[in-house]
């Protein structure tokens, strides 16, 4: 089974957060940036990729996504700050 990515996107530092999972992080991040899919992220202008986490198995990535979604907002913010303290857009770092 192929691997997967858990990611968090936002509209600005400490802004609205969206947690997702995908098997192709570059494609999915591009979709969010371009607003090609209707829904929560397009409605709220979430385009800044601020956190990514690679998993060898897509099932593990899905489980991690579900777990993170249950976290308190403060814990999610701490996770982002620990990995990306400046809330840089990580899109350009994707291969």
C-alpha cells in the first residue's frame, strides 16, 4: 500500500486551520492554492501549507489525520509552531 501525507493549511498565522490527508501532497497543495475544489478551504481562503507529515502507509496517515482533528486547537498550534515557527508556506519546498 502506498504512503500518505497529513497536512495542515491555513489562511494566515494563527488563522483558520484545516487538516487533511493525501497520497500526493504536491498535487493536493496546488489544488488548495488554486481553489479548484469547492468546500471549506476555498470558502475560507486556506492556501498556506504550514505543516506536513509523511507516513509510509496511507492507513497510518488517515489514522493520524483523525487523531489530529480531535486535538484541541492549542495543541495543533503548538505542533505547527514546533515544526514551522514562522508559519512559512511550505508549498515551494515540495518536490
